[in-house]
């Protein structure tokens, strides 16, 4: 098989301003219509004072960053297909409000060439530099001839 496609220290980023439409479309898609996300009146009485984005939406942004890593280092699609094996140690550390701009940093921390995997650290910060989410991600390059 070819040399591995990513190396420790490689990094990509993805930034997005979270709009009201993002939250409503995500709520509609997932069915998570919790007041935390869609009811400004309820949330005005909370510690947060405003609606907050779904944590799972932040995981979606983490997935976007992993896709950017694959696009930057695609490997050889004729022999292997990169796929997500999942996310570990996901933490939602602070609220993300409508109008916040989040930046996802996806950094390769280790590579296992025998198992054809990489493990990455992911951090999500808002426009103030506050860490709002974090986790780890595992990518695997699956041989195309595998059943």
C-alpha cells in the first residue's frame, strides 16, 4: 500500500457564522425542537439569556473539518476510501449563540499506518477565542477490495 496520507501536526480549519436558519433547519432535520434552541422567551429567563445552537450541530461542523482534511490529503481513491470511524471525548464547554462565528481546528495527532487510521484533536472556539466544544476524531482508510 502507498505511504500514509496524513502526518501528525497537519491541520485544517473551518469557520462559520451560526445563523438562525442553521438552527431551525437543524432542528427540523433532527426533530430536536427543544426550547433551548427554538424558544427565545423561555431562554430569556435562563442563564444563557438567548437561544443556543445544538451541540450536535457543532459535531456536524467537526465533520466538515474532517472532510477538509480528507480533501487536502485525499490519498488514492482507487485503492482506499477514507471514512469516519467516529468521535470520542466530545465535550460542549460553552454556549454558541445565533450570530456567533465558530472556528473548528482539526489537527492530526497520531497515525497508525498498519491499521490505516489517524486520530485527531478537534477544538471549536467562538469569535472571542472561548473554547465552546472539543473532541477527538478517528479516520480510517478502508481498502476498496475489503468486503
